[in-house]
């Protein structure tokens, strides 16, 4: 797994990350577009403003439970890391991220258009520049938020080179 250096280091180690993995498993697809992910989770309704959100970001799992995402920037950072994994290895091996798989689809590819890549790039840049204005900073110490921003900068640089 190429993104191991990021995953579990502020990225991929939150409740939102676990919920994202549940969502990806529930899709039962070998390929999923970033547009579909944004639409399904409500990120598209934020119009690129991921600092804070009033409308909940949710999906309903196969059992009908609503699963909520707490911080949009967590999703953006996790999705950036997953896009990097797809860039380097063409797909994501869900068995590397999940203890148990609920279906037969264990490898997925997240696809994105140039416009969607730019949206992720801009979101990461904004978080790096103004991380303390994001709602996640209310749940973490200033030091932790700044460390997350530093990890996001390294990830962003690698994804966009």
C-alpha cells in the first residue's frame, strides 16, 4: 500500500475515515467516480467550502443506518490519499483498510476529472493556509491541527507532482 506513510498519520485514522471505508464497501463497485462520492455524501452541496458545514454529510448503509461524517476536511484529506493510492497502484485494496470485507469487491478505483482534482487541490491548499478556521480545529489542539495541515501539504505535493 503506497499511502501507508499517510494513512494512520492524521489521515485515515478518524471516525470519518472508518465511515468512508464503510461507504466504499457498501458501493460494491470496482470503480467509483469522485463526483459520485461527492454527490452521495453531500460534499457537492458545500460548493468547495469545506471549513464547516451545517447540513449533515451522511450515507445510509446496507442495514439502513445513517452514518454521519463529522468534518468535511477529513473526507477531503482521506479522498486525496485514496486518489494518490489509485494514481500509484491503479486501485485501492480494501482489505488493507478493513478488517472484514462485506462483499466480493475488494479492489476499487476512484476516478476523478481534472476539475475534481483541482477542487481537491484547492481544498487542501486552503486548509493548509487557514487550518485554524476549520471546524476540525475545535476538536483538536492547535498543534494537532497544524500537524494535520503539514501532512496534507506533503500529500498534496505528492499527489500533484
